[in-house]
């Protein structure tokens, strides 16, 4: 029998990750109906390999197995091999990852799955070495055994039964929606999860806090968890318990002082492989460098420590410098290595590379000799001690990942210099080291523009505007305009918002995270600039989100659109989607916030700009639907907890009636910790407001603006919390004092 697939078809795909595999001897097919039709035609399983362009172990498995002609022969003869970029197809990734976690207790990338021609998985795993190693089977041998089992009728029937069971388990997990008529776990009528969630979640985060090094978990790899840091800070602001703030700032310090933070160029790597935050996985992701600066800005506002504002600013500067398209939007990732995989055909991921730039992290690490070559004394000695750069190093080949190994005060005392002089020398030394590093082979860049990740970056830059300078808000606006112009088409019948733009190639339709994250970003741009146009876009996106993803019967917001009306239990289909086995919901915060949580919170916030109350009703319904799930594990549902807090308390609203928000008011807002606050500028007069309403297509003023004119022509603030508002104040500090007085009496 001929091979099911005659050639590798990834050369026609725009995705950088798929392009990395376009000249593999494996006859890869893109995910879609055609691949599964081939499998049915040839009566063979489908092998699905899911990864992303900067994934370290994806590169390793490609070099060890997918570039091997003999391994490729086995795969091509026995399966239809399908490659998936998880960043472009998060729906596919979510369903297969859920199966992997349910079956194996873990997950990760590369994600490897063998499934029936109907798309139902019967064997799953992550990375497989070329030969058996420890408890891992060898990839080639595994493929041969699976092919042999498929050829045996009895074993095939068992594989199909297993596939049906796993598929049903995945549907139960991803599509779980309680009966709306069923009482809550306490026997009472179902209701939103309650007002103690924030404290409960923060207490759980505190129990998992590593008091010695910061972060969460006592050993092994450390991941940035900005959602947990946010919960700790919010709970501290409400309760004043010092341990909560110490855990938040201890985690911020651990990440910023270690090797996970790029001490020379700014910005965060993906995660640290050790408890001490010393050695990272070196890829840099757009979403980490959006989420973490928001946490550091809040840390600065809450603690007053300027180091946190510096880290936030440097991380956003990294995005602007290295991940920004000239049109304003942001690219997705920088690889851990400096050359794309197609330039490496000899397994050169570690010690046997063909050049320095080929080794993971080579762009970022240093030896003492490299420092001495570009710095004079005393700068060289001070820099080596400051960043812990020493003989033997802390990484491969005797190199060092820079950390903050010595304080400025320690260095000043050691050299009998003033701290100010040491800072001056180190600032110049850091610039020189950065310039020298620029001559090294640069990490490869994945130039996808994803609507969802851009939404988070837009929020980060917009929220930084009042603290770090208005130019940050301008960058946010430019990125939003890019997404609006190139990814959004209100007349598109298959979905107004596309997921991805790549060198003019647009792929869609978008998923819930695209709509929710970009809507929140647009709302944040309005708050930062006082321009109503981004607000109008946020409202459009929210309307589309409700139309496409909200199921009123189930009381939930799904991650994917339901084009064929099958609903829960029947999967869902986007254009050429392939046989998706479930219509997922995204409950928990992972590397990005839960799209369900961000959607609910954003709808609740935008409800103030509506007169019908529909958005709030939907947010409350969603939270009520999933109340038991959230109450059962609030720490894992940080974004849903925040949404529940907004619905329960009404959140903080700061309406400012002014034709232009005064600079000193912006500075005040940038310095004050107002967790989750919605700043809502509006024109000073009714005539000005009427012009806004006409532009936005509103028949009447929404609640957040109505009857809130400027007093005597002066900029006027109205501050609300808990559905109660302060009197109008022409002094912002006085208006915000009302919050403190109210909280003290609560």
C-alpha cells in the first residue's frame, strides 16, 4: 500500500513553527479536514504533534526524530502525521492537552498524540527520546508498536474503545456545565461564588509561598504566576496583613534578582529551572512580558519601591525594542537559541553545537573573559561581582547567567566608593555589555501577531502610561490600531476578529481569548487616553463576544465559536477546523489568564457603559454557573475570582469630567494602588458628552457618565465603590480620600 501522505505540505503554511518543519522528511500535514480524510481513506491513525516555535524540547525531538530518515519512514508508512502550532490553534491544543493531563497526570510540549481518523486520541505523551530512556519509550519503537496494534483487529477495537472513553472524559472536563436548576453545594439556590473568595485564594497562595526564595512551590522549576501575586496584593490592600505583602514582594524580588530576568537587556525569560530563579528556559514570550510588568507596576504602587517600576519599564522597553512591528503591534516570541532549527542538522542543541550562537541561551550568558574584553577597571570587577559572573559559572560550558549577586551597597563598601559612584559605573557598564551582546548571533523571532497576546501587551502599556509616561499609552494605542485595522472586519461572516496576522497573511476566526483580551486592552487604552474611539471598539468586541461565544442555555462562555450549532457534547467547528472532539471552556489561569475570567470581568466593567444591564447579567450568570468550581479551588481560578469580586462589589470606578485630564491627576492615578479600578474620562459638559454619544451610537448617557458634569468648569472626579459614590470633587486626592474613609468604616 502506498504511503498515506506523499509529501510534506507545511511549505504552504505561514506559521514560523510549521515552517521550521517544512523540510523534515516526515510528510507533515497541517491540521484540517483533509488530513483526517486521508487517514480514513488509507485506514491509518493520525499522529498529531503540537508545539510552538520557541519550545526547547520541540526542537530537541525534531532534531532527534523528525529529521531522521529512518524514523520518518516509519511515521510516513503508518500514519498521517499532522503538525500543529499551539499558538495558532489553541482549541486543538486544549483538547489534546486535557486528555494528556487526565491520562498521564501531566503535560507539556511537544505534545504527542495518536488518534483515530475521527480525531479521538488513544495514546498520548509529550517528548519521546529516539531510543528508550529511563521510563520513556523510544519514539521509533513506539510508532512501530502502535502501527502493529492498529493492524490487529482485536487490538484496534480496544484502541477505539479507549479513544471513546478518553474523548468522553475530555468532554466532561472541558464542557462541564452544571444544570442551571440544580441548587449549589450548600443546598441553596445557585448564586455567584461570594465575597470571601479573594481572601480564601490569597490564603492558599500564602500557604504555597517559598519563604526562602520567593515564588510558589518548594522545589524544582519556578514559573511566573502573576495572577497569584495580584491576589496577594489585593488581599493585603483589603486586610492589611503583612504576610500577604511580603509574599507578593518576595516573589517579585526573587524573579527580578535572578536569571529569569534579563539583567543586561531587560525582559523576562519563560521560567526558571531551579528553585532559586537562577537558570531560565531562555525563550522570551510576549505574554510574560505583558503580564509581569502589570504585576510590578502594582507592586510599585502598593509598596513605593522604585525598583519595581524600573523592572516594569525595562521589560516594556524590551518589547518595544525587540518584539514590535514597525506598524505598532507586537510579535510573539524570541527563541532560546539564536538560529532557526533549519540551520542545525547535527543535533547541536547543547554541547556539540557548531557555533556559540547555536547553544540555548548563548546570547545571554557571559564568562569573566568576555566581560574583561569589553570593560576596563574598575567597571569590569564591579560588573562581575554585581552579576555573579565567575569562573566555572552557573550554566553550561562554564558560562554564567547574570543575576543580582551583590548589592550596590556591598560593592561600595568593598571598594570604598560611594553608592552613587558605584551606580554610575554599573549603569555605564551595563550599557557597554548590552552593546557588546548585540554583536552576537541574535535569537530567532516568531513574527506572528496574535490578537490575544497583543491585547495583554496593550493593557500593559496602557496601564503604564500614568506611571511611566504618556508615551507608553501612545504605544498601546498604536498596537490597538494595528489590530483593529488588520485583524478586525465587522462584515466578515466567519468572525469579525481574526486570530493571527503574519506578514499580511491573516488566519482566523479568533477565539475567546482574542476577543476578551483585546476588548480589555481597548478599554484600558480609553482609560489611559480619554479617547472614546477605543471604548467603542471595546464595546463592539464585547457584543461580538456575547454573540459568538456565550450560550444562554448553558450559562457559560465557550472558548470556541459554535458554527454548526452542535453545542456541548458535540464539539465545535471553525473554518477547516478538523474533527475537534470538544467545545472547550478555559477555566484556569495558566501561562495567560483564563479567557473565561477575563471575559466575565471585562463584561462587568463595560456594563457601566450600557443602559440595559445585559453585560453584568451575563457575567453574573457565568459566575453563578461555575460557582462551585471556583469556590472549590479559587487559587487555580484567579481571573474568575477577580471577575467575581467585580460583580460582587461593583469594583472601583473613577469618572473624570474634564475636556483633558490634568497631568497631575494622571500622576496621582499612576502612583495610587487602586486594584481593578476603572478610570472613565468624559467631556466636561453635556454638549461635549452629546458629541461622544453620537460618535458611539448611544441614545443616552450610560450610568458611568450620566449626571456627572464638571463643577464650575473645573475638572471633577466622581469615585465609586460598592455601588456607592463620593460627592463630586475638583481635587482628585480629596475624592480618593473618600475611598480610604469608606474602607476604614466598612
